[in-house]
């Protein structure tokens, strides 16, 4: 039988395809893109079924659709493809070769190092005093391309430090901070601002900068409004307002593990 002739290279081929599909799923998980991805898979399966049943007319129509599908995928999954290419081209990935760490293939709750309680408590405290803040949490995509615009740091993450950085008279309060693991690695960072016209006008540059960085990378962002004290959480260019900090902590833990 054919499966008895399976080569080592065939097994390696299958493993790499499985890893690639797993990571693609992680990119689109929780976004509208996952529904589009499922729709494309269904169309492909129907096309194969029509070929099997020799339904030539419908098979030809679906075949033409599949034929131009690559261009459609590039348009539909533009943000996801960008994030994937940024991950591949990041300096950490190419220099250190920690492929499986980047793919997060074996990640579990025990790997979560970020002190989420201190982070959320700091945001809650700054919200009460109407202190504006912009916090970026790095995931698999390295943020060296934006960290270079600010001041390099290596500070253990805790509530007093975050609040002191964003204190209105602090020389570090302008711009964003970047968190890696449980370290603040950069302050006064300048982020790319989103030009998305669908963002409500009541949101200022902090929110637009948070949308911009989370559109281009898989980073997470927290914004504390200087005008309202409201805490916003951003992922994949979309933001959610949180009143209950317990819910925010759970959401952060879910997205970081």
C-alpha cells in the first residue's frame, strides 16, 4: 500500500504544513477573517465534490473562482499576511532562530510572565485621575522598528513604575511604553497612526496610534483616556471599552496565552 512507502521527508512535509496551518489559524482566530477562511474552505470542498460527481458546469464555475482565489486572499487577508511577514522578517526571528517560540506552538498558561494585576491596577488608578496612557504589549512580532523611536529601558513591571512614567509632569509621559514579558523595554515610543476613517472623531491620537500598531502587528494595546478616564483595550485594530477590570484581566490573560 502507498502509506507503507511514506518517506521521512513526507513526514517532515506534513509537520511543517500542520505548523503553518496552526499559525495561520492563530492569526485569524477571534477575527472576522476566520469566518471568511471557513467560507473559502467550504467553497473548495464543494468544488472537489462537484469534480467527484462529474458536475462539469458547476465544477468549471467554481474552478474559475478558485483560480483567482489567490488574489482574493491577498486582499481579504491583507492585515494577517502583513503580520505573518513581519514575524518572519523580525530581527529576533532571524538572528536567534527561536522558531517554535515565535510560533507559540507549545505555549501554555505557565509561560505567562506579565504581571497583569499590576498593569490593570495601574490603568484603573490612572483612569481615576484622568492620566492619559498608552501601553503596548509585545507578543510574537518584534517591535524593534518602533522601539527605536523612543528610549530603551529594562524596568521590572509594577504599578508604581507605570503610574510614575505617565505622571503628567514626568519627562517620559509622552508617547507609548512597550512591555515584553514582565519588563518595560521602551518609553516615549512613537507609533504609526491609523488613517482609518471609521474611528469615531471623539478618539484622539492615543487611540489612533494604538489602532495603528495593532493593525500592523499582533501586539495588544491599552489606552487610558485623558479626557474621560476610560480604559480601552485594542487587538487587531479593534478596541473595546472596559468598565470591569476583572473582565479586562481575563481578556488579557486569554490573549497572551
